[in-house]
């Protein structure tokens, strides 16, 4: 297999990363270790996940060099004001037991903190050496424009919910205009899409699972990264095995055509209204 690397504003990001949301303690340690053993070189966590210690332990258990793994973490929306953001990043590094993360993201925009102030704090964190690269998460097309305008450093990704049931063309186009990659969380639609008849039919053509077909759909889209999550080592390895086949243009269109108006699955009541969030 030949894993895809996505290049974005100076960053080189593996196109399949290991998501760790809801993974805790030894389950998280083992998932990270198993993922790196299976070939993953990108691990995604966040302060809000309350598992950074376990992610760090998994990284060390894998025995790889620090420069071999791309590590992303995020600052929660309540901590993105200047000063608080930098302190949150420092705390994440202590929990991970790393000197620096490869990518630090604003996890969600906040109605309490102007985008410019939050992004200026993010830039400061990078300039202080807390992160090699910086980016955003759950930013709408409008907020992508605001974030790019506010940043004196290149932003390298916008991490948002994305799967075949959810059209994200507007925000993806905004990212592409400014050279940002697009990172898909819930890339399998929280597992709902593995039972979709269209995806299963395409999978049978290649002897692949529905999950593998959807992950291939993600990485065949320019500038797109997917971060599937699983606690099961065999499923973790299976999710990475998507670089030995390719979908046709027609198959890509069929999968994209599954999008529907009610496709969004992540809509916390404290977030900005959906038309202003992502």
C-alpha cells in the first residue's frame, strides 16, 4: 500500500488518521499502538476528549521516532481567548508528554470570542513553538474567510463533520481557495452508512467493506483527510487498508449523491447555529 500525503500550506499530513474521540484509558492506549502498528502515521486527539495522556502513552508504546507520527490536538471552544488558548495548548503538551504537536486546532468557534482574537492567540501558540502547524475545526465558509484574514501564519486544515450523507461543498471550496486541507471527522457517519445499499454494492465490486469504500471516497477527493475511529485493532487495520484500490468517477458521483438535507449528525446545542458553524 502507498498511503497518500496531503500537502497544505507547508504541512504534509497523512490522508488517513486515527481518530480517538470517546477512547479512554487502556482502550485508547491500545488503539493508538495498534493503529501505528498497522501503518497509521497520523493520530488525532483533543483536550476535550480527556484522553491525551493515553494517546501519549500509545505513541510511546509504538516505539516510533517522534518525527514519524503527525499528532493533532485541539483547544476547546471555552478556552480560545488569548492567554487561555496558549495555556490550554501547554497543558495538552504536558498530558501528551510532547514538546510540540504537529497541528493545533481551534476545536469550535465561539460566540463569546471574536474569530480574530482566537486566531491571533493560535498564531501566538505556534510562534512560541507549541505547534508546528495550526488550523481550525467546525468553521463555516464565512468563518474560514475570517480566520484566514486574521492569521499571520498559514492555516493548514479545517476539520469538520463530513460523510456521504452530508454535503460540505461550500466550506470545502472555501478551504481550497486558501490552500487549506479539509479533515473529515465522522467520516463513516457514526457507522450509519456501513449499511447503505449503494456503498455496500460498490464494496462488493472490489472485495472491500462499506467502511473502506467510504474512506476511499474521502481520500480520492483533493486535499481531503479522514480520521476514522475504532477501538478494535482488526477494524483499525481494516480502515487503513484503502490504498490498494480506486473508485471510478461514476462510483464517486454515486456516493456523493447520497447527501441529504438531514445528513448532519453533530449539532451540539451550545454551538453556533448550523448555518454559521460548519
